């Protein structure tokens, strides 16, 4: 509740208004009841009492938030508060009349039950009527402004409840330059209804007919807006998108409130919105309680995964965020995007390479993070097979630097982004990531041994597979190839991969960190995200072509280019000898890979540095194979 000392001019104007209408309601009720019955004789006492009652009404309206609620967004809960406030004031009049005035001053009932009942109705009418009139005025002005500015006629797709949220966004002015002319709903109960003045014109199969019907009117429909319920399987979202694009309509979507955490805003429909199973339901309250008020560092914050983690921790209420990035353009772009968000977080960016141990330690020592998310890595499989030394320097030595610096700076947790390719690795990417996992495991165990009986830092790794639309993934590659007229290149017809969205992956990464910080779960240091069902890459290419309104093999060819170095046909989520455990969180499991002593790993690291400096590939591979015996050397 806003303190009275913090009232703005708007709050005082509302308070004065409510005081005036309260006085008017009392006087009018009195006049209606006693007109012609010694009204003038009764007025002096009423006018004596009235100022005190008005002051009391100010306090009642303040308690029920009437003074601090914006009239533009008046709603049913606010109307309920008006009824509550009016009832309290009516009760006060009863007490005044029946206990204080009647027996002591006037000798009989001064106001009477009839006057008080009339007052109750008048008070509700005056308090709510002005507010509703103002809201209707703003609503009408928004509608007229939208029509006057050539707002695009739009057709909403989805259930009434979802459409209603979007319509409120238009009425409030949050969504501009768009005017909904109709709704198509998959729910039979919505048919023939009107939602906030917009008619439900039919079901999803009526799309073409409705578009044709509006073509014969003054203005044809220019845009289709898909609500969250339009992406459910029974709604056949792919069919909606394909038909809309064939009809030449722009297609947008409304993010769920959980996604946007804000007023609903339109976003383009991305192909990845249609490619996956429904996302895991995220406990956002849990994530907010973990992140809120914390100081967070994200390495590789200019990359697709790193930036999404930055965006999420800011959304969840982090107090301070430091982005560490070795690419100046990527860092600048990340800071520009985050600056556009409405947030109280203090956001900073620093150019640094995680391979520079001294620089990383300096940054963390000054910033004093509570949580470190380590997303910086080299990830392109064929490139790391060729430039293996760079992979070792970044993915192993860089991860060691980040983990050590996080521990030295007093962080509560360090979370390393790993990969499903670290399981029974066949590539330098998987091998280096598995070694980095092992170092974090060993350091986590070493910290546990020295912090018995008191809170300790956690160092965990989170594995997941391919992320749709991330830098270097097949989705943006296929998009570019389709836009260029093809062909779409696939390595092998039987190539299979797991996929998930960036948003879901990053939310689950933070969820895993909340689990690790629970003292009861100190034995879990490697987490694996549930990736759903694997997807054949050729099927992904086929669907993307069709979703673009084209025909595979006719408009766009699919060409097979052969398996690249370090790639395997099928990814796996757990090694055969690796125990797994359910942890009670949807979408996340704990893996329990073997752990090695920290001194053994440090000895290997020292030998690795010497071998890397001497460019001794065979020695590096031999050391890593000793550390990760399940590594399978790829055939030459």
C-alpha cells in the first residue's frame, strides 16, 4: 500500500473526488428521505457532522486502495473494494445514528434506516460511476485512435480467454496499430459469442472463408495473430501458419504471460514455435526467489544461450548483472537489448577472455558475484576437431579459470553449461566438456569436505542438447538456405538430434541451480535436461520448408552432404555406466558420473598445458582419454 506521505498529485485529486462524492451521497440521501419533512430543521446538525464523516471516508477509501488505483484499469476487484468501502461507511453511519446521535442529541433516529440504505446505493454509484465513465472514455479514445491511424485489421486465432487478454492490451494502448475484427476459436462454446465487442466468427477451419468474406468489405484482413492456445496440438498450428502465409497474411503470436512476464506484446511466429513438444511447466516463483536481489555473472553473455540467461536473471529480479564476453560486437548487442528492458538491475559488461586467468579473477574479485553462469565455450564440432588446441584452452582451461575465480570471490554457486556430447564423447567438444565437468565435480567435492556443517558453494554442470535458433544451430541455417531458394543441406538421412527452445533450456538451467543450492541435494553435481523425443534432421528440414509455404523436392531440394568429423548419428543423454536419479523437478534429472580426486585432475592439467604449448596432439588425446576412458577415438 502506498503511504499517504508518498501521494502524488493524482492520488490527492482522487482523494478529493472521493471525499466530495461521499459528502454528496450523504446530503442527497438525506434530502431524498426528508424533503418536505422538516428538512431545514435537520440540516444544521447534518452539516456539523459531515466534515468529520468525510475525513473518516478518506481513511476508509485509502485502506481499500480506492485512492491509489488507476481509473484507467478499473476492474471487478476494484468494484468489489468500492462495495466494501461503501459498506464500512454505511456501517459507520448506523453506529453514528443508533448509538451516538439518536439517544443523546436528537432524541430519536436522526438519519434513519431508509436514509442509510439510500446512501449505500448512492455511494456505490458515485464512486464507481465516475471511474467506469473515465475508463470508457479512455477505451473509446484508444479505439478511435487505432482506427484513425490506419491500424491493420487483424484476425485472432485461439480460445476466448487468450483473445480477451490481447484485447485488453489493445484497449490499454500496449498494442498499437492493430485492430481486431474477429476471432476464430477451436472451442465450440465460444462460437457465436462476442468477446469485448469482437465477434467469434467460427472455428479454425473457417480461416479461408472469413478472409474471403472480408475481402469484399471496405478493408480486408492483413494480419493473423495466434494466441497461446492456437499452438496446442488439436489446433493444428502448422496448418494455420501454412494457410495464412499462402493467403498472404502476416502472422504474429502472443507470448504467454509466463514468457513475457509483462504486458502481452506481439512477436513474429518463429518456426521453432511449431517444432517441439509442449515445454516443461516452469516454477517461476521458485526462480524469482532464487535470483531476486542477487549479483550474477554470465560468461559468454553475448552468445545465444548466454544472452538468454542474462535476460532471464534480469527478468527474475537480479540486482546486478555482469556480462563477460570476448566479442566486442556481441557484448555491445547484448547490452543494447538489455538496456531496452524495464528493470531496476544494474547491468555491466566487460570484454574478457575466460582463458585469461588473471583477468577473470580480477573481474570476479571486484564484482563479488552470488551466482556465476558459465556459458562461454567453443562448440562447433568440426572446427574443434581441426583446431583441437583452442578447444582445450577455452573449454578446459577457461572453465577451470571461471570455477576457481568463482570460488575465490565467494560465490554461492557456479553453473557450467555442458552438452549431451560430453556423454561417451566421440568429439573434441564432448571430450573437453566432460573434462570440465569432472573438474567442477572434483572442486565441488573438495569444497564440501572443507565446509562440513556450514553453507558451501556449489559447482554444478547442466547438460542439454541442441537449442533451436541458437547461433550455429541448424534452424537459422535452414532458414537462410530456404530464403536463398535452396538447397537445404543435411549431413545424413538418418542423423538424429534432441532439440529444445532457448527459453526452456535456460529456465531449466536456473531451476537446476535452485535444486543444487538445497542442502539436502549436495550429492548432485551433474544435471541433464529432458530433451523429449529425438528429431530426425531431414524431417526438421522437410517441415521447415513446408512451414515456409513451399514444397520439398519441388520448390526447395534437400541435399545430403555426408557426416562431418566428430559427429555421431544418434546423441545420448546418459552413459551406460552412469547412474541417474529423479530429483522431483519436471524436465531435469541428476546424473552421477564417476568422480576423480582434484589432485589427479590438477596433475593432468599441468601435463596438458605443456602438451598444448608443444602442439602435441597425441599427448593431449592420450591424457584426455586417461581422464575419460569412455572416449572413442573417431576413425580417420
